[in-house]
C-alpha cells in the first residue's frame, strides 16, 4: 500500500515522502492517527504543490541543521556512570543523558533525535544526531567511571 507521510516517522520515512507499507499498518495505524494519507492522484498533486512551496523553507532548515552540525563538529562528551568491578556499567547510557549534556554545552537538541550505540561497559562509543534527513552528525561518547 502506498501512502504519503504527513509527519516524520522513524524507520518509515520523512514528511511528504511516498512510501510503501503493509496494508494493515497503513490502514489501521498511520492513516487513522493522522500520520499519513492514501497516495491517490489528488493527494499526490496536493503534496507536490506543498513540496514546491515549502522548498525555500526546507533549504533554510537544512542550512540551520548544517550550521549546528559544524558547531558540534567532532564533539566528545564525557559521561560518568556507575561501574561494577568487571568494568560493566549499571543501567544504560540513554539519549536523555546525551541531550542533557548537549543542552549544558549550548545545543538544544530533542532527545528523540539522538541515537546512542549499545553501551555495556566503559570506553568510547558514538551517537548519531538526526538534525535533518540529509544532516546526521556523529558525536563521540566517552563513558567513564563515576568517582564515589
């Protein structure tokens, strides 16, 4: 089933994309929740016109995202966490922790746009920030043991 996305949906696509999904997912979830429209001829024309009008705004958003990405650059964040004797951490390093540290450094980024690698022990890991569908900078997470 082909649908037109009204909002960005992780793992499916971005706003105004025409994507193919399973019929039940589209009919029972995406369309009733208002996340998508059926991709018929009239809806395609409407979306094409909306995309044409929004092209200028999208270029500005992309430029802003690129500015933030260059400001972040090769940022390394130290995250202190409780560690057991074997070097494994208790709990997890979450995207909320990363977002809070970025906010303290002056970057106001929504936690939902941050994807953290699976962190199980102290060491160096990476996180991806989804600023724009074409701008996804990576930052380095340095997980260290918290001193008691």
